[in-house]
């Protein structure tokens, strides 16, 4: 609907351009013809703008959706950290013997111990939860600083020590009710962390001091080794194979699987753009043929072919150039307006390749219309010079 409304606005703009006063000969001759068919000009411009806006909006929506989805796709572990036992924490945790072998083999020691609290901020009433997911219990402020790889602010340190949930994302409330599937619950104040590594921002709801959630159920402990070199990370990654235990028990940073636009969407966008170019070219050719009697009359009274080309070019700019440019803007603007309505608005990603082809198609159509509209008159001029 937005594309249709904006296309109609482009049509009205084209009609307004036709009605503008012109003092110079070329614009005056070009607009005189178009004023006789002002309504047809408006309809033609609006239709072409809509035909251009739809594929541009489709391509822009597809590119924006891919960008938004990929912006939340991150690795589960920072590059200089290794995680042991996360995947088995819900099943009792990594055996102590395996942890001992792992540390002896890799030389890694003194991990941060974390536990997932089996309670969430989802009240079950259908409303959006205050925090999404389950918080992670950490023993001390120093341990959390190692996880976040930065010093905590005074407010964050005091918040953790006084039992607040330090959320990884902004929240709209100052309290959260953490509830378990058994029906027990506890209320906590919340405080958003000022800076969070993307790996934890997307994968963790927040952090809370372990001694503040003793009454809530928790998974088994898993271990995070921090501040590692690339060599240490590689050694840890190879340890499960070398020691003969489940490789899923060790997590290191892995390139995330990014969302790729389905080929069918890409092909559809390009096919529609090609159709736009062909339609613009056909429209230019048809308009040029319709202008032959008018141009012939101008030529008969002594108007030079070079001036006739400029007359045709001026008309093509209004009939094709303006609608194509307006259609591109309409497609992008409509997409931006839709994405702005989302709870978390996203910046629109413009597919410049598609826009560039549509713009180039406009230039080609203008050239076709100008050349076709004056070719016979130019040839006649050569034989009469």
C-alpha cells in the first residue's frame, strides 16, 4: 500500500512538472505537448513508478532482513575463551576426571565457574518477558570481569553484590520475577550492563551472584577459561580427540553460520528489475513514435534536429526518468517505513546493485526514446542539408 501511495505521489509530481511555466524554447516545446495529455502523463508516471518501486522494495526488504538476522548471529564463545562442560551441564556436568585430564593436557587452570539458573522472567501470561532466557550465576565480581573482559562499573559491582540481575540487554522494568517450572519464584532488581561482548549479549539473559539464587534450581557447573592465546585455544579444541572424550564438551569460537538470501528471492528481484528496464525501453519507444507527427511539424517549421533531440529528451525525463527515480525512492522509503514499525527498528540495507541496474535501465530507456524519436528526422536532415 505504501508503494502504491508513493507511486501516486510520483504521478502527481510528474503532472505538476508538466504544468510548470517554461520560458526557454526547448522546455516550452516539450511541455506544450505533454500538457495536452496531462492526465495520461500522470497515470503513465505513476504506473512506471509503481513497477519500479515493487522490485526495489522486495530487494531492499530481502537485504535488510538478511542484515538484521546476521547481526544477531555470533559465535557462542569469545575468541580468547574456552568453555568446558556447557553442553553437558543439564545432564550432571562434565566428570571431574575429564576436567582434570583436560587441564593437565592443555595447561589451562583457574577457570571461571558458571551455572545456569533454571528460572526465567516469562510469566506465562502471553506478555513479553522482561528478560529473555535464563540468567547465569557467577560467584564474584572478579569472575564476571574475567567473563566480560573489562572492569565492572561501581554501580554494576554493587548491583551484583546486592543481588541484582545484570542483564545483557536493555530492559523496560526495574524488577523481574524469576519463576521455575515447579512454581517457585523470586523477585530481583535488574540493572543493564553497560558493555557486553556480543557472544554473551545474544546467548545469555544476564548474570546474578551465585549466593543470591541458592533457593532456585540450577544446572551443574561449567567452566570458562579466559584470556587465552590462539595457540592455547587450538590446543583446547584438539583435546577431546586426543583424550578420547565427547568433542561437544569443549566449546571454542567457531565462525557462525550466516543467513544467506534464498536464490529464488534474488532471482525474483533481478527478473523484476530486468522487466522494469524492458518496460521503460518499450515505453520510451512507444512515446517516441507517438511524437513523430509533433516533431515532424516542428521540423517542418525549421526546428533543427539537435533541438528536437533536446525536446524529446526533456519529455523522456518527465515520462521515464522522474518515475524511475521516484520509484526507487518509493521502494526504499516504503521498506524503511515498515521496518521502523518493528519493536526494534532496523536501519534499511539498500541493495545498490539492484538500484544501480534500475537507474541504468532508466538511462538506457531515455537514450532509446531520444534516438528513436529523432532518427527519421535526423536522416531527413542529412539528405536535405
